[in-house]
């Protein structure tokens, strides 16, 4: 079993186990994080699934680059960070992502 470490908008940290492959947005929704509204259901059109990947170097090495649609949406969100911000619906977790640290923000924009 693989796991990620999630810190919510209140600063509370929790470890979540997952089976590979798992969509990160769906995993966060299943864990009842209200910061992840994901109102478009994962079609990359709302940006309400914004997360920070705490280690930008690790994130760059582990995930594909952002598509232009994801980049354009991310620039609209509060707390946008050029290196850390991703849309969780666009990220698939495999076994080699185990140990990833994620930070959530307040819901929506
Ligand atoms: S769920 Fe809407 S962009 Fe990710």
C-alpha cells in the first residue's frame, strides 16, 4: 500500500493510503477534504481542485509537465505558486509517488 501526506487549510496533517493507480482529486474527495470542491468533476475546467506539491523538484521529477489548459486555469487561483501548484484532477498516483507531501488551500478561487 502506498501513501501520501496531506496538510489541510487549517494546518492539520494526515496520511492517506492509496492503491495504484489513483487519481489524486478523487482520493482527496474520498477523504472528505472540503477544500477540494472539484466542481467540474475532473474535466480540467474549474480549478477548484488546486493543490500544492510541497517539494517542487520532486513534483517536477515525478509528474508530467502541465498541459496549457491546466497552466491557464492555475494562474486564476488564489495562492498560485509557479513551482508547486497543480490541479489534482490531472495527477495520477502510482506506487513511486508514495511519500508525496501535499498542501491544500481554502475552497475555490
Ligand atoms: S476538478 Fe475541475 S479542474 Fe480539477
